[in-house]
């Protein structure tokens, strides 16, 4: 009888975390595990994607999150400052709701897919369900360290096993035998380097010989779109025909809530809340980059975008595990990325790509131009990146390591390897 695994994930938009979880679920052995996903929130594109793939799911909008990560921090200087004050008092009621949910619809194991779901993890553990907790972000230090202590303690005490997606993300967690590192992985069936690059370029309306520099991440503040635009200005001086593509949340992608839009505009107008969109569009107009930079919005064809590109740029301003970097490796594309300790786990400097000082457009531009000026170097780095991706980020191998954790937590023996014929 297959074990029932309930995966718990917050509705926070399309990004690396829901895609990574989807790849894991699709690689599970159906003879051993039956998956279901509990989405915390009111829905979104990630929920639609899971429905489209036929994955069983359920929804709860009365269980709160408790974000305390570098790129997901609940602050009083936000659109919802009252939540920063009220959220701690909502943890226990939310945990009780999760406990009751698990008692009413039990599972053999609960997989929490992010550190922000503290109430869900506490509630599942209170119901007596074994918890595997996957941490996909670096915990924020905090002002006094109390919130980080609380988050890491809750994770440590609730989970039978903790999986960090990088060594960097594992460092702030409580160390011990329950903690292990399993890198995110890529579905090489989808990210197939044999995709027809010229055809993908034609679909985007890009001429065959035009260099294409791609960024995945949109106008999310921590992704560094302003650095990308400033770099484009400098690169254009030497390579006037280069095209910069920025995929992800773009200009005009605002909250559907009228109240939230109003609050955002008020805070941005007062200067209390920086506006990446306003800054990026201002830079594009100031430097007349309308023909150099193209905003292409949220995409479901990332493999095709990479096949059409010359290189990938990851100009993030905060360290974290970057799915675009490993996807570029799968597609044999070199990368230029922000030089963080976390990035050095995915980029071998000078071998699979180049690293630049975070927030430094001139350094990024110099690295981009080095690759554009030497197609042989770019191709060599792309091949090295592909070899690294094959060695480290294969979906089947990564899923097998996660399933081994499930077996360990559940106390079951893994299946015997099949004899060769």
C-alpha cells in the first residue's frame, strides 16, 4: 500500500519553490507514495498549474505563514504593517487548525515546503504525523535574533528530518543528524539542450545573429532588475545590437486588491517603500533603452527562452539558491551571477560562469561583455555548466535522495534494486 504524502505549500505566486516541488512530486514512485498538496492561501497561478497536471490538492486560507527569510521578511515597513504585529498571536490558532485538518484527513507523512509555514509544521507534529521540513531560503538574522531562534527551534522540534536546498541555507539551522542538504533539481526531459535555438528565437521575434542576454526574476526587488538595466546601458556601448530579455513579474503586474494598490502607491510616493518598477522604468527612459530591453512577463517556456539566449544573468542583491542558474546549466548556457557564498555552490567561477560584485552594474557589464566577445569561452563554460548540472541536479537522482529520507522517517525499507537483464 503506497504511503500518503501531504505536501504543504503557501500560495505566494509562481517561482522556484512551487516548480521545485512539482518536479519532486512528478518523480515520486507511485507504487510507494501517493501525493496530495495542501495550498495555504486563496489560490494563484501555481494552484492552476498543479490542477493542470492532475495533482490532487486542497486549500486552506485560515492558516497563516510566519516569514523570516532574507527575501521574505514580515516587516512593519510594508503594505500590511499590522500583520507584523498580529501574526505571532495567530500562530497557535493556525497550528490548531492544521492539527484538526490532519486528524480529519490524516496522511502518513507531511512535507512542509518552506520555512515560512511554522503553524502548519507545528500543527502536523501536534497531530502525531511525521514531518519532513524542506527549507528553501536563508533565515534572516533579525534585529535581536529572537525570531530566527523561534523559527529554527520550531523547525527542529517539529520535524523528523530537515532538508536544506544548499549548504548556505543549512548554516543558520540547528545542526544535527536530522539535517541534510539535497540540492534542487532539474527535469532534463523539459530542459533539453537539444531544443531548436533558432526556432525559439524566431518565436520571440529575435533575428538569428542578435546576442540575447536573459534574466529570470522580473521586478521582484531582491532579484536586481535595476542592476540588469544599468548593465544593459554599459554593454550597449560596445555591443549596440544586444537584446536584454527580462522575464517574470513585469510593469503593471499589480495586486488585484484595490486597497493594496492604493496603499502601495501611497507608501512608494512617500519614499517609505522603494519601487523597483518605478526605478527600472525610469532607468529605461533615462538611458533610452526601449529597443535594448524587452519585458516579456511571466513565462511557462523557460527552456525555450534559454535555448534562444546567449547567456543568463542573475544579478540578485540577496543570497539564495537560484533555480535559473541550474536551469541555465541544464541548457548549456553560461551565467553571470552575483558573487555570494550561496552562488559559489552553483557556479564554478571561470569554469561554468563568471561572478560579479552584487549591485555593481559595471562589474556585471564587464563580465557580460567578456562572454559576448568570446563565443568560444561562452560555449566552453556552457558545456562545463551542463556537466555540473548532469552530475548534481538530475531530477531522478534528487528525488531518490528525498524518497530515501521519507523511507528513513517512516521506518520502511527501500525497494530492492532491479536486476539487470
